[in-house]
């Protein structure tokens, strides 16, 4: 049986694909207040602005390409049972060929009904507009977890992490809960690798830290795991 490799990714893995991270100095939120675009209150107050913000993000995602870090993680499936848990709303893991992806914070290429959160649709192209309706006639919103909303996939993700033989964290500042708490679900003997160009502090956890950008870091880790 293949070893179970679980990978938690954040915005940093897509940085080398040209998508901006949230908390680095030239971050995505610049020009937009989080409260104005990524909360249920924002949606009630000014849904067109929220749509515009996510339309811009969607356009950027569609124009971006997966980088070698995404590609190598997909390639690891030849050797391991790989499960990706991503905080990213982009679809670069999918487009690189990974098969098992759990999106904690939703998916930018999908919309969902404002009446029924299980009623989810693919979006064709980059634009979701006011007036675009679900099959029962209610406005569609981006299929994104906003601040203040619950994270329905977190229990499944915690279960996946608790089953990991190897746990890898790539490109996340681990500032946002509940995702940041997932590391606490690993078995005590499970090795944890962290790839990030910035030093990440993890309380009470012995980790193998690879201080590199995602592409160089995943290349290094790939060689370590395969050889
Ligand atoms: P952050 O912007 O908080 O953190 C990005 C991390 O990536 C930082 O630790 C950077 O040092 C690192 N980084 C930068 N460039 C990198 C590179 N080339 N390779 C590898 N790492 C690099 O992004 P997240 O931790 O993903 O939530 O943010 C978590 C959540 O906060 C997001 O999912 C989003 C946001 O609010 C929602 O939208 C619900």
C-alpha cells in the first residue's frame, strides 16, 4: 500500500504562477478592504462590488498557469497516495493533474445559489453577474467561504490530516483558522515538512523547514521523498 501524503497549501504555492498572496506587502487585498468584498455583510450591502472583486480574481486565475510545484505534487501520485487540502480558491492543482483536492475556502470557478448552499454550478468564462440565477430563480454568488462563514470542509480535512503518514505545508502564513489548526491533527510520529521563503513559527511542533519558494522547495522535497 502507498504511503499517505497530505499537503496543505496556501496562496504561496500559486505566487510563482503570478497570483498574489494575501499578506505579503503587495497583497491581493490592497485597494480593497476585506470587509467590503469578502463578508456576508459586504454581499448584502453592495453585491455588485463583491461580484466585481471576484470577477477580477477569476480572470487572473483563468489567465494563470500551474507552476512546477503544482505539477510535482501531481506527479507524486505515482509514488504516494496524495491528498491535497488547499486554502486557495484557484484551480491550479486541478489543472496540474492532482486528483484528490479538498478546497477549504471554496472555488472561484464555481457559483452557488444564495438560497441553497449545496446548489453549485460551474461558471463558464470569468464573469458572474447580478441577475444570474440558480435553477430555482435565486441570485448566484461566488462559491467562496467568506470571513464570518463556517468552513464546512474542515471536519473532513481534519480526518484526512489525522491519517497522514507525511504532512507537508506549502506557502501559507497559517494566520487563518480553522485551517491553521489542521497541523494539530497529525499523529505524533508523522513527519511535517514546511516550505516557505519566510520563517514560519509553529508552536510545539518539530518540523523540517525548507526555506524556499514553492517551486525550489517542492523540487527539493520531491528528491528527498523519492530517493
Ligand atoms: P497568506 O498571504 O497569508 O500567506 C502566504 C504565504 O506564502 C506566506 O507565508 C508567504 O511567506 C508565502 N509565500 C510567498 N511567496 C511564496 C512562494 N513563491 N512560494 C511559497 N510560499 C510563498 O496566504 P494564506 O496563508 O493562503 O481566505 O491565507 C489564508 C487565507 O487567508 C486565504 O485562504 C484567504 C485569506 O483570507 C479566504 O479567502 C477565506
